[in-house]
């Protein structure tokens, strides 16, 4: 029996292993990293490889009423929460679900942006420019 949750199809490989799920609410990207692979919401495609380095995920959503979420296995949820917190995200944990407001300043669709954010203290990036008088000012 086919389960259709939205207009965006999973790839053929994922349709074979996802218990009948064939389409979802957000555009999908097939991600491969750390020995895992899956279709994920395009808006989280850059975050998921970094999460898979520290945890196992069961589900994710890029935007459910203004909040994104990741379901991690119970034995790896703490590691996932720590990584999301390192990115400066305001995480709420409820029974394996890690929910956080969709960030405006962090591109979770881009793995390189996520990597750079993880290298920054507190997961935040700041940008500065030199004004006309030669002084630095935040942009």
C-alpha cells in the first residue's frame, strides 16, 4: 500500500525500503554519508551528514509550522542535541524528537555552511566589513 504525504516523491531506492512511503511534503535530496543513505528534506540536506557523524536519525522535517525537527534513536539523541546546540539552534527535546525554530541565518541545506558554523565558537558566524574611515563594523 502506497503512503503519500505530499507531492514530492522519494527516489526509487528509498521507496523500496520506507514501508510504502512514496511521497512527502517537501522536496527531497538523496544523501549519502557515514555509511548511511536516505532521501531527506532539501532544507536539511546539509545538516544530515553532520548529524549522521554522531547519531542515527529516523525522520526529519525542514519546516513543520515554522519549526524543523529531527528524530534520533534514543541511544544517540543526546549527541544529536549537542550538535544542534553547537550550531546555535534553540533545541527542544521531547521523547527522541529534537525540534528547533527554522533558522534564518544558517543554511542547513548546505553542508559546507554547516561545517563552517560548527567550527565557530557557539556555532555562530559573524561578518565584518571595513567602513570608509578604515574602522571595522558588523554587517
